[in-house]
C-alpha cells in the first residue's frame, strides 16, 4: 500500500480569487512505513502573496522569483502521486488548489482524483474526537507528537508531522521487522489496535521441566481462586 501525505502553502485562501500554490511537500508511506522518498518544491505563483498568508508560512514573494512555475513541475508531481492514496488534513482546501493549478494546464487533467484517491484526516479526527479541536497542533498535543519546530507553517514539515499523527491515530507505525514475522495493524476505525503475527515456521516451545510445570499449575490455581476462572487451565 502506497500513501502520500501531502501539504501545500498558497498565496491566499480562495481559488476563486486566483490564489496559487507556492509550496508542495509530500512524504511517502509504504505499508505504513515512512520512507526517504519525499517530494518537495517551492513554486513561483506569478502573483503577489497576501499579507495574511505570509504571516502563516513566512514565504516571501522575493524568495520565489527564481523558482519554477507549477507547469514546470506538474508532470514530475503527477508521476510521484500517481496510483497512491493522498493523505491530507482538510483535503478540500489542498485538493481544490491542486485542481485549480491543473485546470490551467490541461482541461482533461484538472481533477486530482483522476490520478489518486484522497483520505481526509480532518474528517477522521472529527469522527474520533467529536466536539474537540482537531487542527494539526491540537492533534500533536493529543497524541504527544513533537511539533516544536513548527513556528511557521511549511509544507514538507507539516506533511512529516501529519504522517506521524496519521500513523498514531490509525494504530501506530508497523515498521517492525522480527526475522520472518510480519506485523500488521488493524484498520483505522479500531479504537484499540491489535496486531497479528504470521510466522513462516513452527512456533518454538520451551520446556522448563517438571519444576516449572508445577509452578505454572500452582499459579493457575491462584488465578482460579482470585478470578473465578483461569482460561488456560
């Protein structure tokens, strides 16, 4: 399973006012493991950045003058996300801007859903934590994820933080490798994730001898008395 955790920064809030994307940051997950295959670009929007947007991300008009236009990196971006599931916090915002950029290039390619599916972690968080704050900072605090470097918004940094939040929110990162064992997490809607281990060989059995077996039986008797039932007995 290939997922791309994505975030964007923009010149403003509304595509209806022809605001544009100025930064895209992507972090790749393969089978719920974060890889080193990230994708990141600053983009020259060809227009001024709103003062309010600058206060959020700190990206200036001057710093983007020598950066490529979206059309220059669009093919590489599509190749990177093609066939994956995009994981985005407040997906309508980012997808709306991506569709807006694509529509300026090709009338037939203006829908990002043509290339990949989209998972909105904000919707997921609201389902899991109704009535609570569910922005990225609040989720970091709730799940004890370090976001101390997030003084300003940055697309790649926010994508990396969101990847951590998503993995914890949906059951943790299943990146462990125990020889021939394969560990997989349950689906995202499980409140307490369970893990199953598939072994390629027989389960090793340790025989502790008669003394160990006697101690085990005595402990089962103790459980029987304390709990009323010892399921192993």
